[in-house]
C-alpha cells in the first residue's frame, strides 16, 4: 500500500531542468550587469565632472581663458572615465555664463558572445547654477 503512494513516475526528473533554466537566467542577468554597470557609472561620473569643470571654469580669476580651462578639464575627465575618443565636445560662452555639451555612443554587450549589443547613448549639456550667476 505504501509503495503505490511513493512511486509516482510523473513527478520525477523536473528539478534538474528547473534549476538549469533558473541558473542560466541568473548567469545572463549577471553578465548583463557586469557589462552595463561600468558604462553607466562612467557616464554618471562624466556628468558630475562636467558640472564641476563648468563651475570651476566660471569661477576662475585672472587672465586665464575660462573656455580653454573647461575644455582641458573635460578632456581630462573623458580620459579618466574611459569615454570613446570620437566623442563630441563643445564649450560655449553664453553671456556671463557658459555651457558644456558632450555626446557619444558606446556599444555594450548585454548577452554573451555578442548575441545582443546595446548602444548606450550619452548626450549631456551642463550649465552652471547657483550663487556664481547672481
């Protein structure tokens, strides 16, 4: 009588398949995060570096050209944040203020073996805000 209840052939063998499916989904998600997170972090670091460069360039005293100073600072930030060399950079004087614009696109391999590539597009314009403009 106990043999009939414990010997159910239709309930055997599915745990290994479920584990393999869940494990492969977790590996694919980890790979996507491993490739995408550094690119997004570099973009956010670039935004903050651009904001700092524009503020510091606007506050520079003396005979230093603020536009050249901001360009040098942004180029240095581009090298530090691993921004592609073909990135577009423009710094403009707007009256008593200035603005900086940086744009680039970077390929991110989301799925392994190049099966899916995401194009991360960065297009940011920064203008100073705060007490320096008052």
